[in-house]
């Protein structure tokens, strides 16, 4: 703002209107008394505030929650395992210091952390107008839960959009999934795993129901043994198809997606003031136009995009080596966004929020700025040292003489996929893990009831069809658990079998765990439910890991060692 414009309301930088309230730790919208209106939009019909925002910082209209106690459908016959779990978002965000919206997007465009000041319904509604959403149907959840582990699929397309991108990607591309990162955030927020999926991975793309502009759904026929990147764009496939292909390849269900193109990395790295990278040699790549001398550099805009796009500067000049460079960049960006100079600058936060929300496309389940803010605050809890970057273990495609594609390494990859499904950390969360393991193991210590005293309701939460009835017959006829009932399918599928109980039913839970061979991690202290007779019953939900009545259920896996893994707290020089 120049000197002549000082004091004029319409010349005020919106970023300067956000002031940190030391009492709440939140940024608040403060307007000068003489200002007739804010440059930040407000809801239609709302009066202009004089001095501060009419809407309390950090507050939003609460979203409707699930009905109290409504956990499972009761009384229905057992059916094949149900479809996608439909979560519920909403609720009021918790207050905190220097709040930020922290969203991840990666690949050829970069790893994007979206940052916004934490106060203000009006400003959140303004940001919401920037966001582009895509309805992918049941490929994604309908909302975001702050109490669950979650999987966010980050997609970077190679489609040329916007001025200045003529030199990048394929000019004829329909917008393939050029870069793909499945970000798993642990339930306890102690760690996160960012799993890169190579674009040249051979995959079976499933049939994909796709929403059309007229509201109808068209099923795009699947294609076996093709490159993973064709799961997007090809034959008009949408990001939901890429989500379904991730599930086909890994067995892991993405909950939401976030997508950006080439412009995202340019605008966002400039908004944050550049990202520091390190190269172990001089680089001069005529294809990506990247020129760097050996050592550390702070890059942004076109130069940052060139760094992420280069395929001929590092390693064996292939896509797998480019993924490593991208992961190093993302770790550096995570460190930058966690730095105090970013978190305490309202101007920088404002610019980032504007740039990021304009650059992203997300599914409708997280399409509200308030929901993105909730997700961001959960991501903020994960320390950079416990953010691990991995790549799907692969092998050169044995069907090719000239090696151009890769296939999943079936001797190594399944253990990686299972660890992510089991919410197991790949980083060293040692002290916390020890305490948690001891607490879990203690659930099996104590007295046992008799089998005849166990009152249990059984649900199928993803096991083979008929498993609940099979288990009911086995418990009643062979184990003496005569007070067991089978109540059909659970509301949502589970990867792992669980046994929920109230504190006064712990002895019943331990006895049932002994009979069924359940590990301590399957026991979930909390609440029971009332059975058909109105009596309290423990709840046994058979997950996808259930192999049959009387077959012991294995405990959650330990994270395997993965070659090339790195964490976000360490800087590595690309060579």
C-alpha cells in the first residue's frame, strides 16, 4: 500500500485486517471504525461490523451429527460385506495457537500445504468460493471425521492449463494421473505415511461409475494391465477412478482426494516465499529448463516446477528417481510450513490460503473450507520427523525387453500395504509406542467370566458372507456361549476384527478373546449395547482379517523396512 492510499478502506490489504488475539491465540478480522465494509465478503443480509468481525473467530454453524447411539443396523439378515463407509464431518473446530490449513498435494506440481488464518466464518466462506469440487460418488466418504485415521489421495495431473505451461508435460494430454501420493494419517496423529505410486506402474483399472454433468452416472469400463496414470483422464475417467485403482492395487481405501495441475506449484511456492532444496552436483536440464549449481538453493515459481518435473538430472533419469526428488522437496516444504516465520505472518497466511484454495480440486466430502480447516488442524498435529515418505516396492516389468514400466513387487509390497491398513507407523515413535503396547496388552490381564455368562452381539464388518452366522453356531454349539446373537452387517466395513465392551464387561471380553484367539489390540474398551432383550451385550464385529470361527486372528503387523524411505525432518541432497 502506498502512502497516498493509507487510510482508505478500499486500499487496505485484507491480510492486514487479520490480527492475532493474544487471549485466544486466533487471528481475528479487525476493521477500522470508519470503514463502511470489509474487502472480505460477508453473508447476504449481514450487517457490517464496526471494529471486529460479527462472526466469532473459529466458529461455524455446526453440521448435523449421526443420531446418538446409532452405530449399526440391527435385526437385518446377514448380507455380503457392505460398500463404502459414509463418514460424517462437522462440529466446531478447537481453538489453538496460530491455526493453519495444512493440505498436501504433490507430484509434478509439488507438495502443497494450504495455510490460512484460523478465525472467521466470513473468511472461510470466502475461501470456499475458491474451491473446485468433483462428485466421485461412493469412491469417497461423504464427510471428514476428526477421530479416525484417514487416507488422502493426492493427485498431480500432467494437463497443460494456464499461461506459461507450454513447455511442460504432453501438450495433447487429457490430464493423466502424473503423480500420486497416498497420505495415511494415523488415528492418534503421532505419524503419517506418504506412499508414492509410480505413474508407470502396471495396474488393473476397475469399472468406474462416473457422475455426468446432467446428474446421471456412467460406468466406464475397466482396463487390465495398463499404466496406472491412465486411471485419470483416459476415456473420461475422473479422480474417483484413480481412487478405485489405488484400492485395486494396494487394498487400501482412499477416503478423499485432492488434485492440482502445474499452476499449483508455481503459485504456492511463491506464496510461501520459496522452498529450500539441495543438489549434490551442477544441474543443467534443457528439457525442464532447470539450472542449479551444486549446493543449497531457495526455489519458487517456474524454477520449483522445473525441479519437480526434471527426469534427466538425477539418478538413472527415470520416474522412480524423480519420485525420490519430489519426496525430498515435499519434506523441505513441510519444514518450511512448520517454521515460525510462516505461522506468525498474517500476510503470508492470507496469500497461501488464497493461492491454495484456487489451485485445488477436491471431492465434495471435503469441499467446504471449514472441513478443509478441520483436516488441516489434524495434519498439523503430526511432527515432521514422523512423516515418512515411501514408494510402492516395484520390479521392472518382466514382459518388456525395453524396460518402460514396472510391476508391484509381490514379495515386499503386501507387507507395506498391510502396515498402512493396520495404522502402523514407519517412523520411530518409540516411547509412545511402548506405552501404548503395554496399555493394550494389559487388556487381556485380569479375571475371566465363564463362557455361559458371555452376552455378545455379532456383526459382519467385512468378513466373508455367512461369517457371523458361522461364528454364532460355533460359539453356541462348541464353546458354550449360549447368550450370543447374530445381528447382520455392521454399518461400515472394518479391516480388523474388534470386540467392544464396557468396563464392567471386561471379564466377558477376555474370555471371548481367549475362545476366539483375538489379540489384545482387538479389544476396545468403551461402550456396550443393549441386545434384543434390553440387556447389555459386548459387540463382536468380524473384520476383513477374520478367517473363520476358531481360527486365531493375527495382531496388527509391524512396519517392514523399506528401501529408500525418508522422513520430512531431514534434508537430503539430490544427486
